[in-house]
C-alpha cells in the first residue's frame, strides 16, 4: 500500500503530502505529525495482534533480512506504511527485554514493577528506534547528509545508522563538555563529523535548524516526525511483552519530550484500531535542574515554560526548551497523565538502586524510576498497579557518573578498596564490616 500517510501541523492543522525535505509546517512553521490511514488495511485488532505475534515468533528462526528481527519493523505497517521494505536500514533494533523487577519493586513498595530496558539497543539507547526510521527515510528521500543536535545518545544513533549507508554523512552538533566521554566516543567511532560547540543543547538545536535550512541536509532530531514514528514502538512492545495486557502506568524520563509523545501517539493509534481496549496512564519525569515541562504542567499547561537547563547527572535530558512540548502536552492530557520532577540525590540514588539489583540503567532512567517511587509514595500510583518504567539508556554510557557515585558518598556507594597483595589483607578486608 502507499499514499497512506500525510503530514499534519499541530499548530494550524494544515496537511501536506509526505516529503523528505519537510520538517516543519510550510504554512506556520509549527510541529508536524504524521497521520496514517491505518484502518485502510481492513484488519481487526485480533488480526493485528496475531500478525505481530507470528512475526515475533518467526523473528529468530525464519528471518532472512535484518529488519525481520527488529522490534521496530515488526510493526512496519504502523510505523511508516508508505516506506518500501527495500528502503529499510536496520541493525536490527528494539525487541529489548522487559524485566520483572521483583526485589527492586518490593523495596519501593510496588507489587508489579517492570523495567523496559532500552539500553539493550545497538547503540545502547532507545534513540536507535527513531534513527532506524529517520535514516531509512533519509535514504529513500535521496539525502546523503543527515544532522542532529544531541545530548549524546541521538548523535551516537545517527552516526551508527548513517554508517550503514554507503556514502551517507552524519553531522552532529554537541554542547561542548556537556555529554559523557562514552557518548562522544560513539559518534567519533562511527565516523560522524562531530562538532563540539560552546553552547548548550538548546543552542545546538537552533544552529542545526539553521544548518539544515542552508544546505540539503536532513534534520533528524525528534522535531522531525519520522523519528517519532519509530519510537512509537516502545509502547507497543511493552503491551505485546505483557501478553497484550495494558499496564496501569508507563513512566518515562522527559528531555526534549519526543519519546513520551511517541509512546502516547502509538498507543492512541492502537486504541483506534482496537488492538488495545484500555488507556494506560502516562507519567513524564524531569530532573529538577531542567524541568520546564514540569513547571508548565504545574501551571495546568496555561503557559509554555522554557528555562536555562542547569547541570545534572541526567545529562541526556538537560534541555531547557523541549521541542516536542505541544506533542507531549497532548499525550499527557489524553492519557490522564502526570508530570513529576526529582532532585539530583533522588535520581542518583534510584540509578544506583536499580544497578544494585543488577539492572544496568543510566541516570536518566534513574529519573523515571525516582519519579515512579515518588508518585507511589504520594499515593498517585497504587501498590498493586502494573507499572512499567522505561529505562532509556545503558549504565555504561555513564560509566564516569557511576564510578563517581561509588567513589563519593552516595547512600548506596560501594567504593573499591586498595590492599597489599597478600591473603591476610584480603581476609581482613572480607571480615571487616561492609563500608568500613
Ligand atoms: C534522549 C534521551 C531521553 C529523553 O528523550 P526525549 O525524547 O528527549 O524526551 C531520556 N533518556 C536518554 C538516555 C536519552 O538519550
Ligand atoms: Zn502550521
């Protein structure tokens, strides 16, 4: 099928045919959505669920092309229905694990807590789901250069997917000294033109918009609605992983607000297609140092707040002017959602606590977990609610932060010890009380 999707402006409602070069409304400059006529396939909710279950079961045994094992392209009719299969650039990605966090849940007074570990993607963050869609789209639309501003993970994903396409150049604009070395080295290793700028993420975002307006370069930040289409699959996988049960809550860290928007949009589409029958509630969580979306929520969204984002260990969400604010506001309203904000101590302790339970999630994921714990304490989330926390990246992208926490004085710090090389010293150390 083709001709199923159009762009629609969230601000003025204008519609445009899909075109690779369009990343904002041609009439008013507003944010675009992709709207697809998914009912045109004529399948029932049951038929879709069967199709996706068959694909997942066949993914390891019968797959011949990478995208057939992808957790994004498993749902390809609902991602970019007009994209030819031959255009797909897939590693593959998605199909990440959903962990039942029993002991961690007990500690935080949840009886049914799950963690969807997006750090298990090829470049160790959920951004791969958006980039498989974005780079496939760029290639099919004839672009040979793609660009993004990044807090670290978008650039790693962009670089890695562009590296799969012969002749494609990736350009990444990074706020100098505000992303981790691990993330920076990913962009370098995958061969991206990597430019560290003396500004913050919001400054990089403005400049990449100017760059892509001045040159035939496709903007692949989540402002581009194609990225959102790939990231919708997180919510869909969660529902399928749970045996087609819809959780009571999905809790997501929020930076530029593309991901919470994507999860919401996908689930709204599935409600419309009859694939699910109930709405989950959405919770977006920010770090107090960079919480404009939370501040806006506190005002009943009467005003779109922006601020200068302060320093936070959750550096992937250090953003003061979330580009997807209008999309995210729509989903928070539709899903009867809430927005929370957590302190540095709360997010770092939640990060360390999840790690302590063997879950290698990052500080940004710690923001979501800390937010879930706070909402639980406040009685907004009930003990028996089925809760899924989306862990957005892998702990080892933040190895420096992890090491600093354990060498510093955090509540769960587990510092290494140096000893003389003797058995006596080892035995004495093991017999001493922990933390002594
Ligand atoms: C990008 C990112 C986020 C935030 O996602 P947005 O779509 O910008 O809200 C959260 N965590 C990590 C690890 C990220 O890389
Ligand atoms: Zn418009």
